[in-house]
C-alpha cells in the first residue's frame, strides 16, 4: 500500500487526534451538552411554532411572501402548490422539521457570514487567512468532523445545525466579500467627502449596492443547507432526509424519490422567493 | 443490524466484478475471493478464515469490498466465494439465493449471538470509582423501563425518555419500534432513530465515557460488548407468533418477545462448496466462543489494530479454539506460520 513512498518519511497523527477527542469528551462533554441543550430549545421551539400553525396558514404565509417578492400571481400559486403537494404526500410534519432546521442554520449563517464578509472585504490580511479555512469547510467530508461533533454535542438536531453551518457558510461569506469589493471606490470616496462616517458608508452605500450579490450568497447558503438534509439525517436529525435515507437503505426507491422530490420542491420555493427579493431591491 | 445498500451500488459492483472476472479467467487457479466486511466482527472473522485457508491449505485469497446486499448477490453468482459472517436468513437476497441452491450457509460460527436492549451496568449498580450513583437500581427487564423514563431523558422532548433505535432502514428498526408499542413504552420514550451505525456508536461511546445513562438497541458479537460492562434488559422468551407481529410494521397490536436468536454462518457459493470440500468441512466446524470473541474485538477497536493483526494475535492466544476445527496436520501447518 505505502511502498512507493519512503518509509522513513511517513507519519500518522491519527492517534493524537483520537486521544484529543477522547479527552475533550471526558472533560468538556457535559458542559458542551448543556450548551447544545440551549440551542436545541430554540430549534424545538421554532418547530413547535410551525406545528401550531394550521397548514393553510403556512401555505397562505408562503403565498403572501411569494406575491410580495415577485408580484406574479401565477408564480405564487405554483410555489404554494408545490408545498401543498409535499403535504399531500404525507410528509408535512417532516417538512416542518426540515424547514425549522434550514431556517435556524440559515439564520446563524447570516449572523456569522455577513459580518465576516464585511471584515474580509475591508482587511486583505484577514481575507488571506480566512480563505483557506473556507476551502476546508467546503471540502472536508462531513463525517470527518460530524462524529467528533456528535460525541461532544449529542445526537440529533444540534450537530446537524453545526454541520449545515460549516457547509453552507462559505458561499455567503465569499459572495458578501465579492459584492463589497466590487463597489466603485469613487462612490465611497464621494460619501466620505460629504462627511459620512464609516458606519454610514457601510450601511447606506456599500451594503445596498452589494445586496444582489449578498442575496445570491444567501440563496446559495439555503440551497446547500437543504442539500445537507440527508447527511443531517445520518446523525439522527429527523425530517425529509430521514425518508430519503430509509428509502435508499431498504431499496424502497419510491419512498426515496418522494422524499427527495419533496426536498427539491422546498428548495425551489425558498430559492424563488429569496432570489426575487435579491433582484427586486436593486 | 444488516447494513443496507443501494441498488445502484449493487449494479455498479456487479459490473465491476464481471470485468474483473474476464481478466482473471486466464489464470489456472484464481484466488478465493472473500467479501470485505466492514463491521468489526465481520472483518475479524474474514481475516481469521483467510489465514487458515492460506497457511493451512496454501490457497491464495483476496477480498472485494461491497455493501451486504451486493456481496450476497455476488456470492450467488460465484463472483465471490466466501462471506465470513453471514446473518443467514435475514435478507431477501440471501433467502432467494439459498432456495435456488446457489449459496450455502455453513456451520453456526458464533453461538449465543443475540440482539436486544442494553444499558451500561453503572446505571443499575452505580460506579464508586467514577463517582456515579445508581440511577435505576431496580432496572431488570423492559417492563421496569416504565418507571425510569426520566433517567433516560430526551433533550429534544424533556418529558420523555430516549430510546436509541437503530438507523431507519435496518430490519431491526422495525422490530424495535414494534417492541416499544408491545411493551407499552411508546408514549413514555422517544423512538430515536440514530441515522447511521457510526452515529449510533459515537453517541453510545460518548455517553458511556461521560458516565451518563443511555438506553440503546445493540447486538452481539461487537467490540462494544467486550469493551464496556453492559446489562441486557430481560424480555419475554422468544415466541414465533409474537415475533411475526414484531417484524410487521403495519401490525397495530404487536406482542412482546425476544428477538429471533441470531444464527451466524459462513456463506459460500455453490461452486466453492464443490471445488473445495476440504475447506468446506472446516468452515462447517467453525465455532467462536462469544465472550472471547467480544474481548478480541474490543481490543482490536480500542487499540485500532488492523483486523489481520488482530486475527493473528487471537490465534496465538487461543490456539485451542481454532485447532479444534482443523485436521491435525493442517493445524500444525497453520501454527508453524504464526
């Protein structure tokens, strides 16, 4: 197996990593569990809130949002129809669980991603340091960090949110940074000349101008969050991904296709609405 | 517990095998192909049998990876000759091939293999050395779980306990879900599907290391069983009629029963059985004592030994176990190579 490369130069740090994970679990496991319980409260709360809503109210809210975003009756109807079909397939409750997961992780993405993007656009050194980290976040196979995260934070929704966050954050950061760095510098200079403070320049000029790019990033984040749903179900987070997984594992192709298409439908609904908002405010 | 598989994988695998087949057809005696099993006891047994076949009989062997179902399909087509740990009778692919006479389950390799519900011993007895109190001192059987739902609290719905079921898609997941109903626990415990075997092991391992109570489905022979002190909760004795209600997910009123006693065998193809009668005889006599096996597996997983080294170490430590299966001169030959 390793004959090609000289034996003397080979090394492995697997043991150290294993020992460190064990040590972390032993010493910080309980503390981290209580942190994760707090986050869990938010998630379960949101889920229960969605459950309290009658189904037609949720459809109406989505319809209103779609109308507000794109001002097209046909499109709103199609989007509401897509969601209704998920309900008709008997996947309503799973849809709500997935939606709660995606909403919470996207919310966290916005909280972390946009400020980070702003910092990166302003500070070239930070940009050079953080970019490789973003690469790692996007390419490291999820299970490599999921299992340790799971041992520390417990099985279920919380590690799923972390995994989604790690995977879905980079596009938002990248596109925020891109949008901000593409603004014509003379505009900012002019604002400075008129006496605008740094915060005012950011809020009144830079962010509105970069909004299409930021919304595109947000849209990408949501899409990636949805694509993580199946991986999330592999660590015990319930939702649409669970049905996909069960369908695959029992060769129940039909069940897998139903749940898979439900994920696609949800993605399309969120995508069309968020894209319309990105375009509309230009 | 049967690892699930996807149809696509099976097809790809079969295609790959077909290609490999024609390439090696020129050789006079192709090596005996073993399925590369991924779970610990499977990997261990595979290596153990390979050592015996290679050193005792001088046949070359090799392994091929694949998921359980694709391996079973490959065995039926003789693209593969041996599956060292076959939970015979559990998967439709196997049952069909066995009825058609394409595959054979040899021997009863691990007696008293079992599956059921377990808790760590410290939950019942406490552990003074780790300063753990006995949280459920009278927990003996699944009946008693009704009283202790608060001990196994589920953080996602704190008024219930959490039962770690196997991942959705495993046959055992259906059985466990039905058992929860049968034992009247479905209102008291969340039926928590763990999503994947790795996630399940990580959660159990983490809970045990932190000394937290945890209630889970598991099976034998596994490293976990040899590594930690665990207690299996008593269930009503096995009853075929009740078992039928447990395996049918649509049955609204299942009856409680222990799981069908597991029978582990060596799976071989028809061609192998005809070609290698000497080795077939040995496989029929394979008998691994479960406690010794669990301990060997625990050591293997704790020290992260490659399965081959673990098998060799096991053979050195417990010569009486495997010598009993072999004719004397073969046994001497194998021992000489250790």
